[in-house]
């Protein structure tokens, strides 16, 4: 399956999970509120993006795929070498 099609599938499934799982939306919003130091509404786009990112991760994990090497970048490697 092409990468774009896989992402559409993963994001679609994650959006359905976001829509139907009100309890998890609240838990994620509460966790984000603690991490960000501000109130996060469970219907905020940020909460939906957490679901989507997890959906992408889960799909890649279950299908045994790896990210495209061109999409992986490292920043601050000089600091790592200097350590």
C-alpha cells in the first residue's frame, strides 16, 4: 500500500477513535494540560493530533514499516559529539 494511502487509513481510524472515545479525549486533554501548563479542551485540535500521531505509530508498528530515511533528521548532533 502506498504511503499516502496508509496515512489516510491510519488518520481515518484515529479520527474515528477520537470521535467515539470521549473518556480518552478527556484523559489526553488532562495530560496535555499538565504538560503545557494551561487548560486544554478535549475537543481541541491538539487532542485530535495526539490520536492521529498514535494512529500513524500504531499502523507502522503493526505493519512492520519504518519511516522513510529522508524524513528523519537529527538536530544538535554537534552537542552530542562534544559531550
